[in-house]
C-alpha cells in the first residue's frame, strides 16, 4: 500500500512539473561538488526555498543518464578493439599465470553472463586481499541499504506523507513533513532506530570476525607465509647501542636468520642518481644518432646510388660488383689483407652519402674502398697484417663482432655513423659542469659513466662492510613466520617509542628517508602533522564555500554591484557558470587532498607505502565527513532558515527541525552522480585509452615497454573514504529521508559491478595492505550511527519529544559500548596472527609433504621416530655459550621462562614428550622414580590457615564461620525445589527448543550446507578459519621461495646499494650497423650493460619492439619478496 501511495504521489508530481515547465530563474539546481559530485539544492537552500522538486531530480538524472549510456556504448565498442586497455590482466606476461584472469567472450553482450557468474573470490586469488575485501565492503553497504529499505521504507514513507507538515514534492517524504504537534509519532523513529542501527552494529561485528578468519587463512597460506617479507620485521627508532648484529641476535635468540642494518647513503644515492640520469641521456643520444645515420643512408638508397644496394636482412650489407677496375690504392689494401695504411684515409676528403650523390666515378671508387674496408674481417687502422700468409679474399661479410668496422678506435672519425653524417650532426648538450659549453653527448656521457663507476663501487663496498653511519633501524629476518610474529608481538625495548616493530613490509615499498628519524623527531613531527591536518580540515571549507558561492549567481549579482552584468548572460552560459564551473573546481580541489595527506605521512615518518595508504584513509575520511557531509548539511539547513529566523527568532526550533532533513535532497543527486556518471567514467577509462593511443605512436623503446606493462595502480587510501562516506550519509539520513537509502543502494551496486570488472581485468595489486583497510572502513561506518543518533536527539529535543529522546540517549550509549567491545575483543586479532593456527598449518603441510620441515617447531621432521616429541635444533648462528647463573624466573629450564631467551645462556632443554598418559590422575616423578607430593600435600600442609584469626591470602579476619557453606546449601535447596516444580512442564517446550537449538548453537556439517540465516548469525562457526581456508585453495603452494644469494643479501638494503637496479641501456638495431658498434664502444668505455637485441629500426625510421611480452633490459619479472 505504501508503495502504491508513493507511485501515485510521484506521478502527480511529474505531471505538475511538466505542466508548469522548467523556468531557469526558478530552477533550484546548484553546481556544488564534493569529490566528483554536483549539488542540486544548495542554491535553493540559500534562497530559503529548499524544496527539491522533481525538475531538480530530473535535471540531474537525465543528463547523467545520457552520459552514462554514451560511456557504456563506447565501452562495448572499444572493449573488443583494445584489450590492452580493457582486459590487460588476461594476457600480460608481467603477471604470473595464477594472477591472470579468465578471458571473457569477445562479443557484444555474450560476456555479461560469464562476468556475473565469476565469483568475487577470483579477485582474492588473482589480484589481492584488498581488492576482494573492497568488493565485500561495497556488498555489505548494499545489504545494509537493502535491509534499511525493508525496515524503514514501508513504515516511514506513509508516515511522512501524511505528517501534516505542508511540504510538497520530495520534501513531503522527509522527516520535516511531520508537524510539531505530534511528538508521539516520533516513537516510531526511535524504535526503528533501535532495530536498524542494531542490525548495522551486528553486521559490523560479524564482518570483523569474518575478516579476522579470512586474513589469517590468507597470510598463513604457504604462498605468503614463506615470503621474505612475511618473515622479516622492521624495527624503527633502534637505540645506537643496539645497532649491532651480535646484540640483536642475543635479543631475539636463535630464530634470527639474517640482519640488515641500513646506513647513511646520501652520497651514494646522489652518485647513483647522477649515474642513472647520465646513462639514460646516453641511451637517448645513441638512439638519436642511429636514427640520423639510417635516415641519411636510406636517403642515399632512395636516390639509387650505384654503389649501394639495400640489404634484405639487418645483419648483412651487400656490395654491387663493380664493372670498373680497382684503383691502385684499393689493390694495395687487398694485398695488405684489408688493412689501410695509416694516413691513407686522412689524405682523402671525408666520405659520406651526401658527397657521393653526384654519381662521379671517383666517388664510386672511394665509396667502394670504404665499404670494402668496413666489410673486411681485419679492417683496422690501428693494426697491421703484413705477416699474413695470404691476402684476404674480398667479399661482402661482417666483422667478427658483427658490426661494420672491426676494432676501430672509440672516437668520432672511426665510427660507422660518420660515414653517413658529418660530425656536427652528432647529439650534443651543454652540461653545467662544463660552464654551459657544448660537448658531444655520447663521448661525454661515456667518460662520465667511467668516472662514476669506481666511486659507486667503493661506496657500495663500504656500505656492505658496515663502515657508514648506521640509521636507527634494523631489518631482522627470522627462520619462520611464526617466530617473526612472536617478535612482532613482543615488547622489545624497555623505553617508550624505542624499537617499534613493523611486519609485512616489502623492499620496494619502503620509504628510506623515514628510517633516519629518531624517536623524539617522530613525536615532534607527528604532533606537527596532526595539527596541520586538523587546521586543513577546518580551513578547507573556505575555498569550498567560495567556489560554492558561484552556484548562487542570482544572489551574487544582487549583492555585489560589479557582477550585475552576469545576469544578462544567455541562459545556457549562465547554467554552465552556475552548474559546471563549481563542480569542476571543487572536484579538482578535493582531488588534491589525498596527495597532501600522503606528503604529510612521509613527513611524519611512515615507513612504507602501504602504511601511508592507511594514514591517508583515516585523514581523507575526516575530510569527506566534514566537507562533503557536515558542511553541506549544516550550511544548507542554516541558510534555508536564516532569513526567517531573523524575522521571527522564536521559530528557530521549528525551522531547523523542518529544514535539516531537507539537506538530504543534495545527496540524492550525489548518489546519482556517483552511481551513474562516475561509474561510467571508471568503466570507460578514458585516460588509459588516450595513453594507449599515444603509445601506439611512441618512438621511445623504454617508454613503450613501461607503458605496456604498467597497469593502473589503485591507491586504496583515496578510494575507501569516498564510498565509506556514502555509507555514512545513507545511514545518517535513513530515518530522516528514507528515499536517500534507495538511491544509495542503486549507486553502490553500480559501483560494485564496475569495481569488480576493473579489479578482475584492469587494476594492479601492487600496493597491498593485507586487508587492513577493511576493518578501518567498517568501524568508520559507525560514524554514521553516531551522527544519525545525534541528529535524532537534536530533532527530538527541538520538538519536545522526551520519550523518544530518552530512547535515543540509550541507543547512543549502547552504540558506544558495542564500539568499545569490538576494539577490545577483536583489536589484537585484527593485526596479529595466532600461534595455534600456525601449528595447524604445520600439520597441514606435513600431511601434504612428509619431508617438509615443520615451520616454527624445530625437530618436527618426519624422520623423527617419535612424532609427538619436540627436539630443538641447533641454529646456524649459534653464539658461544655464556656461563651465567640465572634467577629461577629466567631459567630456561623453568616453565615460566621467556621463549625468546637465547639458548646460549643455558644448556638446551631436554626433549618434551607430548604423549598423553593413559591415567589422567598421574603423579609426576623425579629422576629417581619417586613421586612428588600432590598439590594438596604441597600447598595445604600449613597449619596457619586453620587458625581462626588467620590473615593469609583468601581469608578475612571478620569472616563468620560456616556462612559460605550455609549460603551454598540454601542456593542448592532453592534450585532443586524450582526444578522439581517445573520439570513436569518442560516437555511442552521441546518443539521450541528443537527449533531454537540449531539457531543458537549450530554444528557445522559439511554434508548439509547451512542456510543464509545460520551463516549470517554464526560467523564463528560457518566463517571459521578452516572453512575460509578453502577460498585460498587456487593459490600456488610453493614449499619455499628460492632466492639467490645476491637477491637475499640485497633485499633490505637501500636501492642505491642494490646492483640489480643498475641501468641497462637498450638501443634499436639498424641496417647500417651503427647500433652494434655503439654497443661495443659503450661496454668497453663506460662499462655499462647495453644491447640492441629485441628492438629494431625499420625502413620508415620507426622503432619496432619485436616482442613487448618478452623480458628485456627494460622489464624483467620482479622478485616476490
């Protein structure tokens, strides 16, 4: 009935709007934007008539719908034509086989059904845990909105329609349409708040349980547990006296496998940066030289030079047999085995294709002579072959090294390129170190690389030998993930802010500048950055308000005289100024916030990129709530009632209670824009498409490979807060404006579909927080509950509804208690991994591979005769045993000793037999076979506790003798009496208990899958670790990662120390042979790796990469740390 009433009301509103038409002067649309959103109500709020009419809704929905339809059509057309843009994760060789998604059908619409059938777990196994949990977060918000529609919509929509407030159109569906004379009606809102908000709190709690079990199953899988980053702990703010490997091994015991202590490397970093810039400058210069030489050579071939014939292959040059006889000097060359006497070439003018186009016979002879010398296997001006047994047979063949001239001196005049272009054409530049004078780029960069190489090598050697100043940080690798987790969860230092641990940090995501900060510097920087972020949040509303003021152009033209001319502009131009301009400006303004927060995180000393995303998520969410929600809501409600409050101050309560819910009309347009326009833009990916089209015309081989293998990186810290804020807005307005929940549901579901496609086929998983963003976002959703409760408390207070007010106060206290309970109960499990599950993974691995060494439990090899005994193994880093006498509480043989105490302090503990005794009431025996006294005999043999006035532990001096026993007997008598009375009637409850028992305490049965209700109510049973472990089954299960010695030693050194990051140059191969000679000269002089394999220069002077999928000097498969 409520739905039919709503449809009838909407139909009447549509008819009335089309009858009266759309008057631009009365159009309440406003162009305000907060993070890719536009407003349609704020200008109306400013003018005091904040009624979101149907024209306002349609004026937003129609153009956004048209834009979304156009983007969808373009996507369907371009998806088949450009798979590199819309499905790169299906074929890129830079991804492992298990990371590639299954390719969808290439039809117009036949891919839709397979896409919908693809489960979200494909993202978990092919992309990342963050991507899967983001999709789950969107689905959870959709479920919350759907349940809100079922709970709130049927009750509140009829209630608001007939509230008697006198509002019209969409405002009649809001809380403000309830008249002030009906306070008892507000009990409905209070009771619905308890039901709906209670459901949200339970959903957040169960999702935290689900996340904990899934994260444990994910991180304990061998694919991640055996990685170096899973076994390495970073300690920051390490005291100077502890920055020694020997001391760190003593602190953490024999579980330590390797220790990296980074050292000051600013000088080395500067030299490496200069070396990289110089090397890439050389690469560009070599490429330019090759292009110039081949361009002139092709020009000579094009004009039909009689002495040159185009070669078919790239590694051969043919010479046309000349009908004319050889000159005397050429015969002398042949007699000397192809060696030109010194000075012979110097007496002739320089040869180049430009002076042979005349076609003279002399030129032809000189060209033939030079080509013959270039093709000679021993053609060199620096050597002589007079002792040769026989003259060389002239013939068109390459030298031994494959380039044109064998062994020429590495200078300009002896290069192959000089045969085609003059010296003045060679690439040049003006270095500042040479006072801006022009130098030959190739020669200068080679010499500079030659100078830098020994300096870099010396500083790297000193760094590895530990001769530099150590930074207050240390990377400690443990033998297993279990021991690394134990060290991470243990208090390592007795002083505050010292040796703070961080785990799961991969080498490529480390912020090395952050490691140099001392503990006091981190504190000062942290407070300064927090103050800066707080001030930015407060004052960010000033530019937002100034830009938003442009949307109310009518008000500005009336109040500011020099803007009066704006109202005379044509209506379309005025609409662009008031609608599009503020939206674009505010979108750009809000897009700057994540970059500012990431810079703040770096300055605060955050040590890794993944942790920076966590910091950005927290700060950006505050920006979203304050700027997108609170500023818009408060200013909209206040401005709408401002003039009326000035006219009648006594009406402030009724005006605010009526106008505050009207601010929700803005978010209807917000959800439409996010759900349709922004989702369509993310699906079309116009930026990636333009980049790909530009790539097709790219003429830089390095840029071509980088663009081909680079996938769009998702910065989760800027993604989560936008959609979390959407959930907060929907929850806050769920009882004030139920229509908001409907549009939020539609928008979030469309965002979910687009995000699922992009995570499966286009987005990268390079930045991974191991799912830590998900619980943050879930707990941030509770902000919506607090804001909704505060709004309802204020509205109930304004309407003097004291009964509902008390209920809302109680709900607010209950929400706070639930929030505290979630943090206390689940907080440690959100970050840490338990040891019990590690043991289960151990036995799971032993069941699969009997030869597998048990991780974290020494001596668990299957070769042991007794599988129930644990025997410690000797560490390869065993230190000399120290003869120390320890107190009993630190004795390793004592049961209360710390497991992290190094074994060098005492003899190894004996083997512990884990075999259970058949008699549970056994008494421990000593070494002589005598039984010890039982607990009663040892601890209750004192006569003092039987004294009447004893003050020992557990006794009270004024206690009445026999009173505890009397109370116990009385309680047992009453319980037995009650049971005797009710036992005959208990059989009537059997049908009820038979139904409730499976719901209250279900038991997991693999043969009978549970229904949805059981799975939702009992995540501890049906979303347990053992069940969620099956979701990670498609992941590969390597027993261990075989890192090379070099990869392991350089893993956690700064990038400037890592030799594998040295530049490798790549130049195109050409038909003239310039590239091969330049490769040989560069390797010989600069000592840098360079090649021309895999890329060539075609006849049209375009660079062609043979196989962009193959590994080369630009791209190679990254090591999985």
